[in-house]
C-alpha cells in the first residue's frame, strides 16, 4: 500500500514561516473530528522552524530546519499511549480524541518534542498531515502547498519505493539514534547538523585574493579527506564535517608560493580568518 512521506530540503528553507502560518490558519478555531480539535492560537507550533547560525563573521551560514511530528513507524508515542495515539495504514499518526483526553503524560514521550498540550481541551495535539484535506482529495497538506521554494514536498509511495528514493536522493532522518523510523526525511541536513572549516586566503606581497588556491583537509593519517578551491573573493569552505570532529590539518597550496599548513581542533564551525601566503 502507498503511504505518505514528507521530504524537507534544509537548503531551500529561508524561514518565511508560510508553512507555520498555513498550519495555524487551517487549525486555529477549526475542529476536524475525528482527527483533530482546534489548535490554540498561541503556544503550539505543529510546524516548528528551528534556526541555527554556523561560523563567524563574515563567513557565516544560517540554516532553518522545519520540524514536526515525524509520523514514525516505530513511534514511542504509540507504544506508550494504550490506543490513545495510533497509526493509519497510510502511515499517518493521529491522536484518538476520546482516549487521549487528560493524557498530558503523552507530551513527554515524543523524543522529537512534536506533541503539544491543549490546556483548554485537555488533549495532546500534533501535526495530522492535514488528513482531513487528504480525505477531501487534496494531494498535499497545507504547509507543503504554502511553501514558496519547494523546501517541503510529499511522496506517496510503497515502503520499497520510498527506500529507493531515500537512497538515490541521499535523504536522512532526524536523530536516527532514536530508532523510531520517521516518515519525514531531510535533504541537505548537514546545513543544520554538521559544521564547516572556512577561511580567506590572500597574497602577502600583493594583497590580492589567492583565487584558485587548493585547500586539502587531512585528519591524522587520513590524507585528502576533503578538498576545496579558493574562490574569486579569496574564500573557501569545507562543509559536512562532524561537530567535535577533533584535530584536522588544513593545507593551502598556490603555485609560486610556499605551502602552508594549519592545525584546527574542530568543535563547531570555524572561520580561520585571512591566511596570508
Ligand atoms: S514524532 Fe513523536 S509524536 Fe510523531 S509519531 Fe514520532 S514519536 Fe509520535
Ligand atoms: S514555507 Fe517553506 S521556505 Fe517558508 S519557512 Fe516553511 S519550509 Fe521554509
């Protein structure tokens, strides 16, 4: 059977909040029984956009990571809910509005922090994948329809087809160590979860940028684990490195100049500043 999946491209999200607002617009003041009761106007963020700044001025990068219920296949919220949260055959995870009454404890069982408490109605709430719209013939939830950049997209596929897409498009899940088998996948997640080494290379004698200089990254005995080229502004960046990655050596080579080597103890994204050859 085909099931719903959501793909989020972190590189295409620029924090316009249209997804968040369209979710609010859909659910604020509107009940869609048996799937959902109205979302409070304030306090809940079923579509929650997380923000992260990497690097130091002027070589900085800001990434936005829309985060919501992952509609997990091995959902801890379901295993601890005694039927108050359930999964449909199409992959969507929903709250049972009657059984979940007064179950404030369920807010804490989601490792992604995707469940919110509605004080007035005394129920836990979260993204419903706009299931009421899908049942009305929509082919996507409101957030996906509202996204102007294509950062959000849905795929309705058999699990085997989805596994192929995950492989071919290099998709990842958030916190795979939670082992919950999310149905929400991320593209370019490194922009949020990994770090970079960046810098600027200039020529001491002329003050010009060393455009085209070759940057090689080594880690202990592992030589050339990544390379980059200095651009026409004199900048370089090697991204997708693990935070707290340890000791690296950055080699800079430029024809006619002596090779330079810098040691970097990588904890978070770092701008090495201007390096003169
Ligand atoms: S993200 Fe949280 S609320 Fe959603 S299915 Fe997974 S465990 Fe449940
Ligand atoms: S609508 Fe799209 S681009 Fe705007 S914040 Fe949401 S995911 Fe990002």
